[in-house]
C-alpha cells in the first residue's frame, strides 16, 4: 500500500538539463515508499512506462538533494541515503521532453532492504497515475 | 509504595503523519508529551536529522528540544545494517563499527537504553549461531556501554522465541545488557499480512521480567472503546506491574507501516490512555 505514497503529486516538468536553452528531459517527484530511510544502493530498479512505452533505464536518474545519480549506478551509492518520507525526483533524458497535457505514468520502484531479511521478500512499489505536463 | 512502570511514546507511532510530511519529528514529540508521555523513544532511520550523518549540533538541538518539554529520551532504537552493500553482507567488524557509532549518538542524546535491531541472515542459521553472533557483537561494545552508562537492550520480537533471548541474557550476564520484550511475541491475532504474531504463552513473558530493561507495547488495531484487538494488554501490563518493573512501557503503534493512513495524534492518545488504564 505504500505504493500510493510513491507519487506525492501529479506533475511532470519538462527540463533543460544541460542549460543550453533546449528541452532535453522531463522530471517528476517521488517519495521514499519504504518505512525507514534506505541507502540509494537499496534501489534495485526504477521501471517506467509513459503512455505504455517503456523508458530506457540508461536515461533515468534519481535527483536526491541536488545530487543526480544515474539509476544504473545506484547499487554502489552507499553513503547517500533516501530519508524517511523524503521527496526526491526522477529525471528522464528525452530530447524535446513530453508534450503538454496528460500522460499515463506506470512506475515500479524495486528495493533491497539494508537491515537484512525481513522475511517478506524484497519490497516493490508498483503504481500508475495520470500525470500532467506543465 | 511499590515501583510502577512509566509510560513512554515511541515516535515510530506517528509514522503515518511523518512520512506524509504532515508532522515533523518535533511536532510528534510535542504531541506525545502533551498527552502524557513521560519519556520519548526515537528510531534512528526515521527520526534522526540528516540521517545517517547527524552533526553533534543536530543531536544536541534534538535533545535540548525534548528536555525543554520536561521529559527525556528513554530509548534509542537503531538498526545494525547487514546489507548496505549490494554484493555481500557486513562483517562482524563492520557491524561493531555501526554499533560504536550508534552508542556515541545515544550518549549525545542523553539516552540510557540502546536497542540495536539485528535482522536474520542466511549465514546465521540456528539458535547456537544466533547466540554466538550476538555475544560476539555485545562483547565488543560492552566497554563502551559501561563507560557511557548505557544499557544495550536486545529486543524479543516475533517470530523470536523468548526462551532463546533468555538464554542469551543468562550467557551475557552483565548489568549493561538486558531484554526489551515487544508485545508482538504474545500477540493473539494478526492485523496485517506483515504483522508477525508470536502467540507465546504468558508464562514466557513472566520469565523474561528479571532481565527486562524496556518494553515495546506494540499495537496494530484499536476498537471504538480504545481497546487494542491483537495483543493481550491487560494481562501483559498486569504482569509488568506485579514483577516490580519500574522502567518505561513505550507505546509503539505499527498499523501504518504498509502504507495505511492514520490520524497519528488520535491513535497515540488512544494508545497512551489504554496503557495508563491498566497501570
């Protein structure tokens, strides 16, 4: 049920990531869905689909307290922790970003647990929502 | 007059509101004191500012805030993380390092009971291995605990058997070590899929009393009369009173942890009133 907490709002923003005046990606907020803080290394994957189309993980990053961490590098980021209830954001590189208006987002955050084995299997938080690109 | 247990609040209970950023940790502490909590318990991974690297300033500010309300922090609950690294479990040395750091934080916070949670591991199989690993860890930090005058409480939490932790306490046999029984071991009904219940006989709760240094009054579900439906509160609190236990009973509401939303303030007040009713 913590999947309901994953998306704290329904807004996607187009971004000019490299500050060259051109839109080259889009970004939306996500909240740590686990019941404690976890190191970024606990994130196994963030799987995304926009309007049914899968997003390339290579193009996906987590922005946590102004630090951009590519999802493929997450398994080795031990020292940066996603805090309890902390809102961070997901950035996807995409030339031109997304068209304005509504888009369906499907997201699943799969995690390990840094404390050890809780006995419930590894947590994952699949959810979907209609987001608005502003 | 015989000694009586005191009531504390674990700020864990306010998880539904804190994770949704409707309350800060300080808001929850203030509320807990306003409804009669005589002590505060914090969980490292949920409540410590700038976790896992709080500054001494952060910690002193938190301690000063708690004490400005006329109470103290009575338990620091932490996790000793086996699995931070993606490719292997922590070594004993790495776990000891975490415990040393946690004890230092406990000292800055002015707390005298420290509860490190050590979760199961594939490499620690069976009761003897469980005891052996815990003794290895505890022995390494005992000098620190004695120096800082802090007790390490090993929690008895479902699905653990109380007899196993009793065996551990007898082997350690040190006044800097004790047990923290969590009501979940004696729970009678299951509320959530992830709610592990022990259904242990009440005699086993009596048996751990001589080693008990802190108590977690676990709760999952209340009815409209303010009774908790999944643990035998009246019986457990009666045993605590009759044993002469004069430490803290820390209210620990867990119904929120899978994602369910609650009015934490209302639940916390119901919970504290329930404990006080039976004291």
